[in-house]
C-alpha cells in the first residue's frame, strides 16, 4: 500500500509539471495522413488521461486464466509505448544539448528497459504457472506485472519531466 501512495504522490507532482507524454496517440481517420510535428512537441505534450493509482486491476480475483494472459499482454504493450515515449524524450534532451537532462532521461530509460524485460519474463512465468495450474505462482507473477507497470509509468513521467522542463 505504501508503494501506491508514493507512486500516486509522484504522479501528482509530475502531472502538475504539465509535461507528460500522451498516454494514447491521436487517432487519425483511415486514409488521412497526420501532419508530422517536431519531436519536442510530441514528446512534451501533456497527457490527456493520466494514469490513476491502479491502471489495471490488482490481484486475480475471479479472473480467468485467458483474461490474465490477455491483460498482461496489454499491459506489456503499454509499457513498450512508454519506453518509446522516453526514447523520444531522450531525443528532445539531445537536441537541447543539456547533459544534465540527458543523463536524467538516460537513467530513467535504463530502469524502464530493465522493468520491461522483467515484465516480459514474468509474463512467460505466468503462462507456465497457468499451464501447471499453480495458482500461487500465477498470482505472484500477475502481481509482479502490475507493479512493474506502475513503476514504468512513474519512471516515464519522470523522464518526460527531465527532458521537458523549461
């Protein structure tokens, strides 16, 4: 519970900075081309839908194994999107020639990459636990994925704040 309070406090601070990545990309109509915006505008756009304290359901409860697998795949895809946004933030920091900001973003990027790898490994173990009908291990791996997801959101917001502070 303490982790979620700290994470929520960090999100509130970063959100108030007004420099978060967009959680969801603008959806273009089919057949229309979106105008290309400069990287610094895309990377520093505020997020319309900030993540709340619990972006995905905690615990497995009455969820079926296929739902758990589908949810974990979705969450890992979101983690990879955050990773892509942080890479864009690193480009912004590089273009500004600010070594301090670049180091800040690189530190967060390194942690995010580690956590994405951890989540992918946990997904593999989740599928194995479901196959072996090991409920305790299944719950543990699913919880690891959800906690990793929240940590990545926080790190992504911090990286954005590092790159985008004026």
